[in-house]
C-alpha cells in the first residue's frame, strides 16, 4: 500500500489512440512477429513523486481470424509523465487500439509551506 504524507491528492487522466494499422497495412494488422507501440504521455501538472498509473483498453479492434493477445502497461513512470505501451505477438492481428489512463499521486498544495 502506498501512503500519502497528508498533502493534496492529484488525479490526472487521459485517452490516446495508439495506432490504427488496418488502414495502411501496418505491422499490428499484418500479424507478423512481435509488435509494440509506445507513446510518451506528459501529465498536465507534475506530481511530487512518481504517481500510481492505471491503464485500460477503451477501444480494441481485432481480427477474428487469429488468437487475440495483448499486453498493456504504463512504463518509465516519473513525476512528469510515463510511456503508454501496447504489445502483441505471434499471429494476432490488431486493427487499432485506444487506451485510457489515470494517475494518482501527491501534488503540491499552494496553501502548504515548509518552515526551515
């Protein structure tokens, strides 16, 4: 469990279409080999420390002619942002993916101040 130090809890969220490969015959749609898409996301405001980030699929358009495989993650999380990541492998054919994310963490409270 992560405990906050009594400062203000900040919540940032967003949505990003990571790719749409069926329109142009991209690697995700052709189903050839290991495939990964990554997009760096900057938070709207900096957190005081590395926040907790949750990622979820909001759109997943896949072929019904192969096995459906997916690995989604938030990687390289810092107080400034993170990498939104989608991976698939083997013969999976993924036409397009949109991911939602939400980040929870401490932010600076304008009413708090430190006395040395």
